C-alpha cells in the first residue's frame, strides 16, 4: 500500500509537480542520495508561500536500493498516489529483510517512490530530508 507523504507544502501531486535538475550520490560523513530541482507550487496542496516554483533539495539517508524507470514504463504507475509516496507493507523491503544475513538493517528503512516529470524512482533508505526555498 502507498501513502502520500505530507510535506511542508502539503501533498505534492501531478505529472508536472516535481522537476528534477540533478540527482547524485553524496558520500561524505553519511551516504545520501540527493535530488535537486523545483516543485510546481500550483500542484502542492499547502503552498502557503504562493510561489509558482519552489526550489527543493531532497536527500535520502543511507540508501541501500535505488531503481529508476521512465515514468510511462514504470511497472507500478497505477499505484502512485502522489508524486512522493511511502510504500507501507513493501514486498521489496520484506525480501531484503529476509536476506539480511550480514545485519545491515540495524536502522529502520523505508520504501519511497518519487515520481518526477520524466521518471519514477524507487528508493529504500533510512529516512529523508526535504529542504524547500519558500521565501517570497
């Protein structure tokens, strides 16, 4: 089951809601997968700043799984509830837990789905941090 993640700007939802400029792995003190771009403020349910475009930086801490699909070819596109979902009762995460013979799952991990204009990303990571520039 998937649930929309409620952010500072509410639920982000729509094909044109998340534009991605950059995606990279950062491996300094703490490994993270980072997405940078702009949110379409008109497709955010709680855009109190009233901005049309909201710059964002979305970081996933300790990613252990990452998959990228062209959005129109994403095998589970019909299950997407918003542009940023969390998968509860994830079969994929459960399969990793079954195979965790080395004890890598000492932290709590979550299964996230991020749908941008062009691509759908599945990420299993400990948590995320969304930084928004909502200043007018």
